[in-house]
């Protein structure tokens, strides 16, 4: 067994406790005394060497606290990290110390040290020699370390870089006043200038009594010394950055900018954790028919943490909400083959699909919605909420948004760039050339054909390669049925179930089926039932059986109106009908059907006339819903738009000009005064006993959902 050279009375720290080496036994074991409770323990050299290798044993340099802070700091720093000037000076001093130790001198007489200095200087060819007093101070620093094994060149390294004014320049009360004033006036959002801080501090110092103060704190006039403006600014600049940022910009900003950057949470297999978030795209799109700027669309993305693959995406004008989250999640779970058939220009495969184990989201209201939570519960998906205002906990998707913006969006004509300084004089709306469909195809092509096959620095391979390797080891899981997925990923509302059916957004849903009849006549029927609504198709809803949990499909009683009708389009139609009605009249399905026909006819003619100025109308009725806008007949079109047309029954005659807009408005007002109020042939068609939407402001609801559309003549 190899023995270690331990010194008697040497102090070592073992697992945070201090021991003093007392003696070595005849068996070779070392007897250590616990400094705090004086108990004895024994260790072999091998055991102590093992503890030292595990970094559980430390040889204490200064157990009695005899070294000053500067000397201790010097000995705790690695020699290689010292400044070059310090290392050069220490290497110049070292031969004198080695000569003293090698000659085993017992005395430090002036004559002996002078002779030693002369010998070493001659041997090392030193032009300058240290004085006897200097060498004596170096020896004190060298032998101040008790164990010879712990003495090295750092013991005699100069510490002039740590020097400073060791004495206080100002009275302690003056320093306290200055620090308190800085905290009150500098460490706040609306900070004051240094001159203002100094003026307030001087006024407070004036109230201090100079009597009994030390003379070094007084000036020639017998008043307390005060810091100058230059001294104050040096003090302000010496405050730690995190303290300044926290005081001036808040704790959240300090946490964001001053905390060390570390690697974020990781996953061990595909779909173990999926990050989901939204952002507003930095590009303006045009309407395909009118070449009018529609604005900036939103994108909702689901990113797999393990592979960095994009597994789901939604792009549209609908602002972030429960519905956009559901559409993105549906796209993430479903296979992408049928989806990619709409975009033949995309060459590569998009193999990502399956049910995530957990979804990592922020604290937006859409992620706390009932629809999202219930869908995740039903699909057995965990929801991981990030700490408030700490986006670094889902930093992978945040960085992906930045990559999409820099590498793709900023290269598209019509980009808005990230800020006004970067945009400069660039006219984004004037340069815009892409429609929403073009932008969708462009982004999806970049995701599948560029990003997915490019080397990702975080995983050292392409995301699609990482996905394919991961799913071979950990196959993805799928829901039991496609129909269940469509039901779960729909909007949830509570509505009252009556004999007339369910009233929802002014529409009535009912069915003459045994299952629905049994449902409305159950004795244990609750006050409200859960209803799932597909916002893209209001032709039917799903009503929950509160006992079994199954959902029953209930169709609309007005299929001629609700077929291929979206919730956004229905909202606009209701708004137009309400604007035409008198105060005592109600919205009826008959009026909605009539308005829907007129509305679509107006759109077709205004598209041809280039007079449709609503920027979000196309988003409201559906970006790809041109098939829902049939061509209107010439006579109604002329009546609506006021353009010249020819009657098909009056061939060869001069064309008849339709009445102007002003005349049509007068004629319409006169006909409404003569006509009786229209009532619905179906009783209780629009009744709702609990919270009918007719009682709410329609404009408020549409504005809350992000729908702002109108038709200008």
C-alpha cells in the first residue's frame, strides 16, 4: 500500500466536516480528530486517496483563518488563470525561495539572506535584486502555509492587482444615505439622473451633525465630506447588472437577460413532449381576386422536442384561440399523405403523425380553455404549462419561429421584417404578391423540403432522420377511431336541452330519432348538456349523453341554410340581418337564408367590380370557399350593384340602368314601412331560456373572435 505524506496537525475537509491529522498508527492507519466534537476516526491512505479522487476530501490551506482575503483568493485561483504580469513576477521570485528551502537555512539574519540573494542573482543573471526585507516578506507568505505539500508558486505571487484604497473616504452615515438615495432614485423604472440623485443625497447629508465624527471624514470647513458627481457615477457603474435590470425593468426582464443560459428540457423519444405556440407571420398576403392586402396571418405550430420535427401546423387569419389549437392538434395527429395532396409542389414525404404523450404550452387563455383540456384528457395527453412569462421553457419552438422568419419569411416580397428599423423605407403592402394559399404552400414546402432535411445543430442530424430513427425504437400511438378524433377536437359549449331541441348561435338543432327522444325525456336530465361544435360546419352538432359519455349527432332543422356554413360566416350574416331589422323584430332563419343568398351575390359582383374593401372577409367566409359563392342572376345583381345590364327577355333593346344606391335605399325603406313585421313560421325558433346569444351584443362577440368584415357599395 502506498503511503501518503501527511503532516501532523494538518487539517482536511471530508464531506464538509473538518478533521485534524493527529498521528499515524503502527498499522499504517491515520488517526483523525473531528475538530468540532473531538471524536476520533481512522482511515487508511487508500481510503483517503479514494475520497480525494471523488472530490470529497480537500486539504485545507488556511484552517485557522490566518490569511487575509487577498492572499486566500490568490491561493484558491488556478495558477494558469493569473494575469501574465503576475505569473512573470512570481517566476522571478521562485528561485530565491527554492534556494532558501534547499539550503535548509534556519536563520533569517540579514547577512545570511543578503548572501543568498547574491548567489541566486548571479546564477539567474538577474539585473535587479530583491532587498532583504522583500525576501523576508516572501518567506512569511511561503511558510504561512503549514503543509509543505501545499506550498507552491502562488504563495509568493504578487497581489498588487488586488490593491485599492483600503480606507473609507466617507462617514458610514454618508455612505448609507448615498446608497439609500441610489436605491430610491436609480433602481426604479423611471430613473433619475446622477445630478438629481447627488442633489437629493446632499440635502439629506446636510441634516447630519458633524460633531463627534472622525477628522478624516471632514473637509476644511468642518463639514462632512460628500461624494462628487464623478464618484457617484463610478458607484452607479459598480452595481451588478442583474440588480440594475431588476430595479429598472423588473424581475422578469432580469430573469430573462441576466440568468445563465442552460440547455432546456429534453425528451427521450418521439412525441414524448410536443411544444405548441402561435406567432403572427411577418408577411402581408393579398386577396386572390382583388389584389387587395388582407393583412398578416397567424401560424400555430406543434414541434416535437426529441426530433425537432414540425408535426402539426395551422395557418390562417383566425387569431389564437381554442379552435386554432384544435386544428393544429388535429393536423399533428393525422397522417399527412392526404393533406400533402393539396400541394403537389412539395417533393418530400412528411412522415410525422401520432398522439403526443404531453404538450408543452404557455399560459395563454386558449390553452386553459375547456375544449383543449377535455380533448387532452380524452386522448390521454398531459398538459405541461410553462412558468409565467418564461418562454425559455419551450425555447425550441421559439427558436424555430426565429428560423422561419429569418430564413424564409424575410425573403418573401411583402415581408414586414421584425421591426421598423429593419424595414426602413420598404413598402410591405405595395410589394406584397402572395395570397394566403400561396403563403401556406410556401411555408409547408419550406418545412418539408428544407427545414426537415437540413442538419440541425441541436441534434447533429436532419430532423426527419432523427424522427425515422426514433419511431423505429419507439413506435407512435394513435386514437381508437378517426371519428372520435373529430368529435374530441371540436369546440365545447353548454346548452339547455328542451323538447324543441338545442338552440345554439340562433340556430335550432333537433332530430326525430329514438335516441334523441329518449335523451330529451330522461328523468335525470341536467340543466345544461355538453355540446361539441365544429366551427367549420354548423350543419350538425354533437350532444353528450351525460350518463354514458357518448356523443349523439343532432342535425340542424334548417339544412338549406347551415349546409357548408362556418361559424364566422354565420356571424356576419346575423350582423347584416340585425342591421336591417327594427328594434322589435327578431332574427329568423328565413331572413338569414335570404341574406345569405344576397350576401354571396354581392360578393361575386363586388369581386368583379374590385370594390370589396374588407380585409378579413375572405378569412371569415373561408379562404378556399369560392365554391360556396354561386353566380347570381343578372337582374338581382344589377339591383344590388347598380351596374348596367341587359334583360334576357328584352333582346335588342337598349340596356336598362339599375337604380342608384341612394334610390335603392329610399325604395327599401319605403317597402319596409309598408310591409308587416316578418315572423318565423316555426314557433320558439330562436328561444333560449338560459343565455341566448341574441341578448348579447353581436358586434362585441364578433370583435372578440377577430372577425371584422363589411361590404362597401
